[in-house]
C-alpha cells in the first residue's frame, strides 16, 4: 500500500506534487490509516477472556487506560451483558481558576447555579422518565394482562426493562455532561447535603425527584472533581437557603414550594427562588471552607438559624468537604 500510494503515486501527473513533500509524513500517514483500520476490525472481532468461561465476543465501548486487575460481568434486566473493569488511571488536573459556584438542585430545573461573579447558569431537567411514560404504561398494561409465567408476559417484561434501560442511560449521559461542565468552569462546587432517601417518601414528588436523579448527579460531580483536581463542598442540609434573602440575609417564616418569585420584606430586593437559594449556598459554603482553614472569619448571620428550613427535622449535622483539591 505504501509503495502504491507514495512511490508509484509520485510518478503520475496527478500526484507528482508528492515528490515535493518529505517522505516521513507520507509514510506516517499510511501507517496511521493502517492502524485505524486495524482498530476498527479489532473492535468488530474483539474477545474477552474470562476465567472458567473462556473467550467471549465483546463490543468494546472504549480503550482501557491500563491493564485491568479484575472484571465483573453484569446482566441487566433487559437481557444485555456488560463487562465492568477495575483499572488504574492517573488524575488529569485542570488549570486553576478562581471561580466557585453554588448549586441548587430542583425539579423544574435540574440545577440552578450562582458563581462568584454573580452570574447565573441553569441545567435543564429533561425528565427522561416522564417522556417515556406513555410507552411504559402501554407495556405495563400488556404485562398485567398476560398470564403469570406465559411467554407473552415475559416478552412484555423484557420490553419494559428495555425502556427503563434507555431512560437510565440517557439520564446518566446527561448527568456526566452537566457535571463535567461544572467541574471545568469552577475550582469549587458547593452543593447541599440533601437527604434524597427521605425526600422520596413524599408521594407527590417521589417520581419527579427520582427522575431528576439528584444523588447520582452529585456523586458524578464528586468523581469528576477528584479526577480533575477540583473540590466539592457540601453545606448543611438544614441551611434555610430558600427562605433567606441573599442581599440582607432576612429570614422569612415560610416559603411554600409554589412561590417562585418574592420580594424581601427586609430590603425590598426581588428574588427568583432557585437563584437566590444557589447564591445562599455559595456564600455559606465559602464561609465554611474559610473557617475550616483556621481563618478568623465570622459566618453570615443566616448560619445562626440552621434548622429552620421547611421539611427538615432532627438535629443539624455539620457539613463536610469532600474531594478537596
């Protein structure tokens, strides 16, 4: 191939310009093309050796960064098998930045963010499960009509599992993209230490909270922050972020979920509920991190009234800093 493309090509009138180029890049281009084709065919015919099983044909989703120490074969409810490898990989720290952001998780929007420059950014909530509800209801009706143990009922069960698998993969991919964006743009990400397991006990909001996937989203942020040399700081879950004015720290007695915009009785400032909460989370998180370093900085006044947030109970628990840079 190298002889036909380069050596013989230089002798033709259409490709005589090849003689004006050094031979090294021409040879390298042919080798790169050969390697690309070889990788393609290897991915189509790749095999995985499993102890006591032998060689298994697999479709590789990506190259392994290092030699794996173990492999786990997982069978999903939809009948698909996945191989999960344990490998070591070196961190890839990003260049430092002075930006920090506070993240308020929600249902109408997955996340509302307020950074140290006073800017706002939102991550929409695609509501993956809600978009598939029509198909899921149809499949579930078919399954309920089938006789226990019948082939048709088993077929409907697999189809339902396939739909749930699509929802889970779409949600996971979206979480990874949004988490990576947050980690790239900010040195520290401040989030609330939410009790998601307790919040899903609310029947009216359980499905919406589960569809948003707050817990997994925060875990993905923490993983990416550790890999890229960033930090994730959790503020106390009893912080009354929605009821506290970000301008004067006036604390309101109540803030129903239906109220999205309000005027502060203390200073008259206009606030959008989620952005105001994200700003409070950012301020509280930065104050806690400074105090943790031993500096003589007094916390904002609203930190003295923890335990006032609606829907919380029990004694306040101290916040923690995880994955510090």
